[in-house]
C-alpha cells in the first residue's frame, strides 16, 4: 500500500530589496521538493511558473509588482532564423554530453570564470566548491549537467567551454542555470547556442517546451530570451503567446538579468 499524496505546505519569504528593479521589494513563495512524489510536484509547479533551486520550488510573489514573467519556448514549432543557423554551424564541432548531476572541479572553475566576467559582485560571486556541489547534486528530480566541450584530441576530452544544469520535466526541459567561457577571446554566442541545443534536444525527445525561467519586460539584458519564437508567457489566464510588441526595450533600461 502506497502512502497517500500530501498537499505541499507553502511559505513566503520576508520582503527584501529587489536585486533587479531599484526601489522595489522582492518576495517569494516556496515549498520543499522531497519524497517519492517530488518529480510530479515539480512538474505541476513548473507549469504554473515555479522554478527549482536544489530541493526547493519557488516563484516571485511580490504584492505590488508582476514584472517577472515565466517564459517557455514552444520547441516543436520552433524554426531557426538565419543568425541561429549560422550559430549552430559555428559551434557544430562541440562535443555535447548529458552527464549525471555530479559537480566537478572543472565545472566549478568555468563557473567562477563566468561569474567574474559576466556577473562580478553578484549574489553568486562568493560561491565556493561546496556551494556549487549543493546546487548541482541536491536535486530530488531528474536532472543533468549538459557539458559542451571542444573536440577531443587523441582520445582525451576537449576543454569544457559551457555547461547547463537542466531538469527533465513531463512537458519539457527546464534550464536551471547555464554558464560558459565568457573570456574576451572565447567563442562568441555560446549562451545562445546552449539554448538552441536544448530546444533541439527537447524536440528530439518529443518534449513540447523549453522553460527559460523569468523574463522582465523592459530589461535590455533579458531581451535575448525573446529571440526564440514561438514563445509563451504565463499570465493571469494561463500560458499564451508572447506578443511581438511586448518585447520593446527602452534605451535606458538597466535591469539586471534573472536566471
């Protein structure tokens, strides 16, 4: 006899200064993901805008702001444009592997370099190897670290140039966190290539969506998420198409990117 499914308990964080929009307060609602139904719960919560972080599912719950909106790519209807096809050809020599969620020193070194180049002084900048291991390995659901490497030489694995912590949900892939070689002399467009690769992977697995997390209208640094059409956004009435005129970005936008 199996144990009955227990409805999760939800909690709300204390309001803190928003790290993305100056002058606003941030609050989150969250619940724990554990037990034999963790995967099912994560799937259900993912469909209503929650994101996973280790053993917790959370989403913004700010009383006076709804700027953070969940977005997902409709993978089975996605068609590459000329720029994206060029990017796929440029990085077509990379060797890609979906690895079990186990943290490595090589991954941590790449993450450290990425944070130093792209997000210096950000909330993750002080992470040590133990923190990174917790982020990767403490997953109660079906997770992978997708690695992107330079071509192998003499049977030895090539240099790690990108990685993405990803969850496989019932209706798609959820990109939890991606990082890559962001040095000035590195390959260009790796972040976009990782998204394209996930779209192709979802399509090959007959999974309809790729979840990209939260998008903030008006944020120049978030604009890249709208390049993958068709895209859906979660609104008051459920998931619907992201309208073309919804992505205009003011020249003065200076909002930090969400993960």
